[in-house]
């Protein structure tokens, strides 16, 4: 199969496009012929050697995908050859930048015809992360106010829509060029981080969902009301230590399961969530996509087309 892989850590130039052995389904697994694979910020961090997990080379990057089942391992009865599916690799697995992947059948979900392979790949890990962060971790409720940092990103855009679906008031941060886009997906208030300090204009939030990290994460505690809670996905494997004793700092545990993926499908099918804006790259041009991802100045999701 064709795949994009690294044989050592480094810059985007370390991404190689070439042939690797086809995967074989073990017991309980399916082989999926990948049609589209999403690019996530974690991908370039693994490539650059910034991940806290050990990397075995050659290493195929990529965590979420959409495609068609082409092989069944022993004991798999809930899928058939030809079924359209999408999914997210387990936390210990990668390999979606390829024409094929072997993955546990239990963590893959059927893709309806109404959702394209590109959109399914774009929403898999982002939707999973947003759902776990907003509902399971922050336990956001109707009538509450949430600040979502970095609104134009894939995870944040899904979270904005889901928070509005719940009935919360949504404040987000973004550059001026993205304000119209974010209003269109449901943001109530948008702060231009280039022109305003969000800590000067936002107070009394029930919750914060930070997708940016660094100094933004630390300053986010200031906007919470007493008893507020904040969830972080860009600050490493542990939530940052809060600067106040009267708020909670939480790190979502983004589980991989079919149930959450089916909830994404249900939300999209009901019109509560719409797929993010997508920029496409052929699999062979993954290095160019990584350069754009690492610069962080893009909107929505970057997706590799494989077939």
C-alpha cells in the first residue's frame, strides 16, 4: 500500500510517501480501505518528536479516517466487506495516512451515505474530542456561558455548535477574518485576540474549553466565576495547574468508542452540527499540509484524500 511515514523525527521534509506492507486484520479487527484521513495538531507534534509517547520507525501518522471495509478478522460479525465506515485510532495507535488500516471493529462506526468520506474524516476525532470535553468533562448545561478558545479550529468549531445545541451562551476567540464564519455556526460573541485581551472583556463564565494552550490556557482561569471549570486539550497529557483555588482544571479523557461516533452522526443528521470547512490535500502532499497545520493559521480542518 501507499503510505506517508517517518523514519526519524524532524520537520515536514521527513514525511516520506512510499510503499509499506498491507495490514492484516487480527481477531476482532477490520481492514479499511481509506478514502480520506484527517490531519490533527498532534500529528506534527509526533513527527517533530514532541509527543510523550515512544515512536517506533517506520511510523505512519494519522489518527482518524473514513473508508470502506475490505477485510474481516476472525470473530467480526457486525460488518461486511464493502461497508462504509469511519473511526478514530486508539490512543496507542496511528496509521491513517495510508491506503489501508487495520483497526478494532468495536471502535469503528458505519458512515451514512448522507455524509461524505471527507466530512466523516474531518469530524471523527474533532467531534469525539468536542463531545467528550463539552458534555462528559465540563458537563455544560443549558443557560450556562462557555468561552471556547481558538474558535476557528476543527475541535472548537464543533464545540461551538454542540454548546449552542445544548442551549449555552457561547463566547469564542478568533482573528477578525473568521468572525463571520463563527457567527454562522452559532457563536454569540467573538473576541478578536489580535485587538483585545479576552481577560479584560470576559468575566463570570461557567466554563472554558481551551484548544490553544500556552499562555492562553493559563490566563483562561481568570474569566471563570467561582466554582467554574475549564477543560484543556492543548496543554499536554495533564491539565495545567489552576491559578485559583476556587475553580477546576480538567483534562478530557477522549475515549475511542462507537457510541460517541454514532452520536456525531446523529447530531449531523439532525442538523444540529454541520461539517467544518475543509481544505484538501492529496496523500502524497502531506508535507505541505503539515506546514499549514503547524503554522496554525487556517480555518476548519485539513484532510488528506487517499482514493
